[in-house]
C-alpha cells in the first residue's frame, strides 16, 4: 500500500540549540558549560578500547551495555576494541526518584543472553553513588559468567557510597550534574557529543520547566 501525505517534517524542539552548541572546540556559552569535549572523549575511548583489547585478547568477551545511558559509549567503545566480542544489553531504571535523584532500582534482564563461560564487562555511562553498578554486578552474577568487570565513562568520586570502585573508567569528575554523550536530564540531551554541566541557568531553559 502506498501511503500518501507522508510527511518527513520534524517538529521543532522547544529549546533549539544554536550551531555554537555543537562546536565542541569552544564552550557553548549560550547553552551550557562543556566539561569534557568531544575530542577528549574520543581520545579516551580509544585508550579504553586498547585496554580492553589487551585485557581480553583470546578471551570470550561480552560487553553488556546498561540501557539507556551507555548507548553512545557502547557504540564508540566496541569500534575502538579490536578483539572479537559480543554485545548485549540490560536495563536499569530507578523509579520514585526525581529527575536528578535516583529512586528504587529496577533491573530488567530479559534481553541478557546466556553468559556462562563468558568474560563480561558491564558498561554504564556514570558511576555516581555506585548503587546501580552494585545492583548490576549482583544481577549479572546470576548468569554465571566466567568473570565480571565494570566499566564507565564517568566516575563522580565524591558521591560514591558503595565499597566497590569501577574497574575501568574514562574520567573522574566533580559532583556536578552532567548531560550529553548518552547522559540525560529528564530523558533529553543524550545526543550532545560532549559532556556538559547542567547549571541553574540551564535547568531554567530545559524543557518541562
Ligand atoms: P548511581 O548513583 O551510581 O546508582 O547512578 C544512578 C544513575 O543516575 C546513573 O546510571 C545515571 O543514569 C544517573 N546519573 C547519576 N549522575 C548523573 C548525572 O550527573 N547526569 C545524568 N545522569 C546521572
Ligand atoms: Mg539517567
């Protein structure tokens, strides 16, 4: 059936970013402070890929991305890793919290394949309090993999309350609320190619406010 009147026009977002916001070589002053540029992320992800390639050479590696925050990192990191690997997904959601604080953690492992005998790297966007990663480590243990390690792009060291640390991390960052490169505020801003800081002024401009 041929559908007529199919429109490809996208609705304009309420808050439009200017071109300057996408030029990560200079701070997007009109929008938000850039904490880590696109270039810095690319270089670090390349290094993390090399680390994984060395650590997991000759081993049955599965990279398990935590939805939704890890998707951008996952896509880049697997292409920076040169050893054979499998990709799988698990979902973490925290209900009952506000947009900036986590509520009760719910883990959906319905998409997780058989991991017995596999060396698993759980990949998330950020290690904040660490509660999400601890929940993930427990949930993945049930699948009886050969080994489990955790990897994140960002680690907010001052906020960590658990006694585990991420095995692999990209950057240690201060206690600020960050968005971009997969990280969201109210489910938005994941597409920004850099890590930006949401400051009071930015929160006022965020949609839904
Ligand atoms: P946790 O406190 O380590 O359990 O982190 C919980 C989740 O909160 C992370 O997986 C992120 O989705 C989210 N989160 C924590 N800090 C930030 C932030 O600065 N920006 C965006 N999301 C965050
Ligand atoms: Mg989130």
